[in-house]
C-alpha cells in the first residue's frame, strides 16, 4: 500500500479518524491515498481546501481534462484513474482513453486540446510555458482567469500525484470494479493497481 507505515484504522483517533471516516463515506472504502496522509492530517485538510478552491472556480469537465492531462504526464495511475473515471461522466470513455493515450479524438474541441497541452506542459516543465501557449488559449476565448485556473489545476496535481507516487501508494483494487477494463488499462499510466 505504501512505503511508509500508516496509522491503522483501529488505531486512528481525532483528526486522523475524522479524515478516514470522511473519505470512507465519500468513496465507499478507505482509499490508500487517505492513509498515506495519516501522519499529517493537517496537510491533507489543507490540500482538500486548496483543491476545492481551484475546482470551485472551474467547469468540472475542464477541471477533469486539465487534471487528467497533468496526471498522465506525471505517470500517476492513481490520479489518472480517479479523474478519468469522473471525466467519463462528461464524455464517452473512448475519448477519455484518447486523452490518456495522447490520441486524437473527435469528442474534443480546440479549447480542450489547448487545455490539455498547457496542463501537460505545466506538469512536464513549467519553465517551458511560453506567451504563445497563453495566447493560444486567449485566442480561443478563455479569459486570463480561466487560463490561471488551468495552470492551478495542473500545478496542484503535481503536488498530490508526486506525493502518492513517492510514497509508493498504489491505486486501490476497487478501481478494478469501478472502471471498465479498456478505460482502466488506458488510465494505468504508472504504478499498477493494487492486487485485490
């Protein structure tokens, strides 16, 4: 589950117990990523606050596209699976697979591709973002605030994905049941799903 020892559910108290219960209620099981933060529940709470503030200002579909693009670049299976699953509520699973695999898709428009490209560049090496990258999105009708939102989503994903992967946190076995096989395979871009 992780390279570090985490606090077992039967030993969790206070903020850790609350964190476990909140995520268990939301997911239907206790995710491995929640346990990874068991020694620092305040950091996890701060992450949730930051991520929630970013998401609150974005269309969910655009947020998930940017997040999946960043997660793919970071080779984060955990985040690709979680966010690809959500994105599949907004578009066909085949289009989500296309994003994960870097393939063209008729389901995505020019704005979607520009968002994918910017999020990918932020995750890969933000120092390579150019004025032309920003102007491309402006030219497609995005405001500077909307462009900032894409950058924030991608940059925040770097923190969360890298934390999970650095701790050896494999995606939960539940993803085997939650996502259809073809999409699951496309979204598994790094660490394998935990054995059931």
